[in-house]
C-alpha cells in the first residue's frame, strides 16, 4: 500500500508538471506560428492594400484570418467561420496605438487571436483553442499511472513478503518455543542487516535461557541429593523414637546415654537442614540481593561477620587484624560472604588454633584473608573449591552442603572482585578476596568553641583493629 500510494502521488505530480510544460510548449508554438502567418499576411496587405489583398477561401480547417480596415470594418475569407468582434485593444492596434497584440477569447469557441499593424489598419490571425492534445496526453498518463500503481502494489507486496519472510519465520519460531517450551532449537541465521542481528540476539537469548534452565535443573538435582541424606537420617531417628514411644519402651529400650546422643543427632540434623535450606534459598535467587549499593567500611562488615560466626558456633576462635578500608557494596551480601569464609575455616582449624582474619588496603584493592591451621586443600581440589555442592573427599564426614564458598564466589563476582585459594603459612588453607576499594567519605569536622570564635577540628582517623580491639569495636571473644 505504501509503495502503491507513493507511485500514485509521484504519477499525479509528474502528470501535473508534464501537463503544464506541454501546455506552455504548445501555446508558445502556436503563438510563434500565428506571428509568422500574420507577418506574411501583413506584408501582402501592405503591397496590395488592405482592401485589395487576396484572402483565399477557407479550406475548412487551419488558421482563421481577418483584415481590419481603417474605418473599423473587416474582411474575411469566404466560407470562414465568424470570429468574435474586434476587441477594443485590437482596434487600438489598427489605429496605430500599438504594434501588435496577442489575446485569448473566453467565448465558447475559444480563440487565440494575434493582431498585427499593417498599413492604415491591421491583420488578424486566429486559431481555435484546442485542448485535445492535453486531454489525450492526460488520458495516456492516467492509464500509465494506473498500470504503475497496480504494478507498484504487486512489486511492493512481493518485495515486502520476501523481505519480511525471515520475520515471519522468526515469529513462528518464537510461537513454537512459547508453546512447546523447547529451547534447544536455534532459529536459522538468515537475512541480512538488522534482521540478521535480531535473529542472532534471539538465539543468544535462547542460549541464555537454556543455560538458566540447565542451572535450575542442576540446582534442583543437587539440592535433592544433598537433602536426601540428612532427611533420611532424621526420618529414621524420628521413626525409632515414635516406635519406642508407641510400645511404651522409650525409657527401658533406649538408655539415657543413647537417648541423649539420638536427640543431639536430631538437633544437629535439623540445624544442618536449616543451613542447607538457607544456602539453597540464597543460591536460587540468582542475584546477590535486592539491597542497594552503598559506601561502607569493610572493617565493620568483617567484625559483624565474625560476631555472627562466633554466635553460631561458640567453639570457634577468631583472631581479627583489620584496618579501615572503604568499598562500594551491599553490606548484607558481603557480611554473608565473610560469615561463610569464617565458617569454612572453622571446620578445619584445630581446637587450639584460631581462625585468622586479616583486612588491609593493598593498592586500589581491599584485601580480605581468612586462613586456618588445618590440613589445607589438595592441589586437585583447588580448581573446584568454589563450585556448587563440591566437597573434597576429606570433607565428606564434616557438616556442610558445599554451598558456602559458591555463595562467596557469587558475592565477590557481583562486586567486581576476585576470590582465590592458596596454602597459608600455618599449613592450612588461605582464602583471599580482593575487592575494588573506594575513596572514604569526607571527614565531618567538629567545632571547638573558644572565646569568641569557633575552629573546626577534623574527625579522628580510623582505628586499627586486632584480635584485641579497642573498646566499642570488639572482636568475638576468644575461646
């Protein structure tokens, strides 16, 4: 429709311009012919006289002639149709007031008359105004225009169908994916320019959706596997207690020591399930947090994370050596990462060796190190330390789900940092986190009021924190 409309408008404009140009050209040609014929008749009239000049009989077509005599009377050839009366302007030419005159008659016949001074009078040559050439030209242009519009519509439809065919196939593929939920079939890469870019973008989107679905399926499978063992143990212990209680032999059939151990196992299994459920929830969210990024002192986050670790596992001993380093991040997510690092180190650190947590500024980075005095990490396990649900063979007997360090990795990546693992100087594992440091906020000045004036005093610098911090900024108490 757009192509047909554009062609129709173009043909109409072209027709109007061509008609005007053709009409002007025809008028100029006819006027030149009238002038030439008038000059010939005027020359003959001057030689033979206006009353004696011969006027051949009208042949039935062609130009019409007339001689205006000095007294205002006229002479015309025999058989010639009557011309309109001599106009006032033509009369002034005959009287010598003007040399010549080209005028049009607006009567029904429609004549173009050229008057030329000759002797004591004038001669006139006229032609009937004929619009038939213009009409024939217009009719031909109309036919051509209609053919062009129809042809343009057909060509435009064909071009549009060919050009939009990839879009139609793309739409059909998108509908098929929406109905079948099949993300494995890529859309054929065809077309060019913007269409090719669109198809590639949708294929990239399908690939991302496949990866997301695969990650969700893997998460569900791993979660089912990790939940099966504690749930089975919890179910068996609970069924044993229920069976003994129904028989009325709970006290006699289960000694106090065994019952205490069984109840402790139940509590440990419930705690393990709670921890696993919380970690699965964090991991399944797909993002670090909905909380906003803010400028914060990472030392406060580390101290808070150590405090939470000490409250969750009272036997853990944490030695802090932290300095004030400012970063831009999400405090709750960073605190969870610190907590997971300390929890992981606490599982391996011997009873008489504390988990050492160090925080310092190193160039443009905030460096957090957590090390323990345990057996360390085997070289074969280092590449998979931060994988989900991965647990080394030596860690199978220890509590945990294998999600803690994976969450640490995700938090660090979201903050533009890097997490690495190495062997510490004490022989255990050294987990290091590098985060981009930020400029600290401007210090708030305090006003010291003196006699008649007040002077600003800068705020005190950030304190160095160790395992024996100053009051008000205490680390978790040693065991």
